[in-house]
């Protein structure tokens, strides 16, 4: 990891050598009423037992093939990572006038719940994984639109543009979360364009009580450039500032929407490619999830102390 604080070495946070992983895709889950069956990728270490689970929601347009820098790292260091492909994926090519489009925000949440409902099937589809999952330790994570999706499982509520109600879509099976580059409150923060075309961008963080790490870039101006908000990069700190469960905020210096390249290896949407930044995100999220899921506290406390009290060239942490 380049430009790293000496206090955040692999040894200091307890990160061992990576283990070989196995990934299986696509695993097809029947999903009546969805219009398309749900395609899923599962990545897991080839060794180890009592493996905690991360269900990951991709950003708008991506798929189960995205976010290799996160999924591969987490799996190589002891997590089982489950990545569904949502209906807005470019790989499915669903037109904007598809009748499901206004409900895609909610169908995404149902995708994650469907994955958790079908853990037996997913476990059986991966050679050698049987009997190795720890179903008492499940986390939800997501990037961009996927952050709002995962956030619903953590307690975030969305003002449904059709019913004008805020449904509780939280899931008690999920014990921790990580939200990457996730939008803040809607209302006056939205542009007229966003209010018309993306009316579901009205989250309420009051009920997000599940322990969560929020990751934001201090140069993430992508939502404003795409006419989604009148706010700047600070908009993506609101999931931390406004939620009871937002335990910590990792702010990455110089990072844009892809946070150095978490969306994939050398993908063109990464405008701020920075391997050191990605390495920091990998290690901090790994340590945080082990802390929040009750596996080990030492690694996170070491990293948190280093980024809170020290001078780190890549970012800082603040915690409530």
C-alpha cells in the first residue's frame, strides 16, 4: 500500500496473507414477479470455516462482474462476498420505458433480501463452501446507487414516489454496513431534473441504526456533474452525519466517485485511479467489518486511531 501511515501496515491491523479464492457465476435464482431471474456471483476463500458474509449492491449500470478490487480482497481475507446483478445493469439492457423502471430502487432492495433468503442454494452452488458460512454475521455494502440499496437493509427509508410513504425495508439478519459514495438527503438538494427522473432519491437516515462505516471522497462531484444535486462532495457525508448508526466516516483526500478505483480493475469510469487509495479502502473496510460483526476489534481500533490522530496523506477518519 503506497503512501501509507506506518501504523496501518498489514501486520499492525492483523491482516494475514491472502488465501486463494473461488468465484462462481452466474448462479441463477428464480425470482417470480421480477421479470428476470436474479443472477448472482459468489466469491469465497478456499479455506476457513465460520465465514462471515457480505452482500454487495453495485452502482447504477454495473453488474456482478464489477468491484473486483473489493470482492476479491474481502474473499481472500475471510469473507464470502455475494454480488447480485440488479435490473438497471447495462448487461440486461432494460429500456428506460420498461414498466419496472420506477420501482427499480425497491426491486434492488428485494434482490438483496432474495439473496439472503436463498443462502442454502448459493452455498450449495459453490464447490467446497458447504457448511462454512457464519449466518449470524452478515453485512450489507454498496456503492453509489448501491449505497442507497444496501442502506435500506440497515434502516434507511426512502420516500416512495408512488405511495408517498416511507416503508421500513430493514433486515434484522444484517448486522453491519459499509456505504461507499452514497447520496445524502433529497428534497431541496436535488435538481429539478433529478426530482423529475429520480424521485426515489429521497432517503431518510433517521432510522438507520445498524452500525455503519461511510466512505466518501472529498472531490466527488459526479452527482452534481450529472445534474442530480445542487450540492458538492459534502453531500455524500450525510449518511454518516444524519444516521444514528453511522459510526464512522472515512474521507478520502483527492478521491472522486470511484474512490480511486473500487468499481473495477482499469475500468474507464475511474477518473481518479490510485492504487494506494484503493488499498487503504480495502484494509479499512475489512478491519471495520470485523469490528462491527464482533470478530476482532484490534485492527479497526489501530487504523481508526492512526487516521484520527495522525497525519495521513490519503484520508482521515472521524467517529461518533
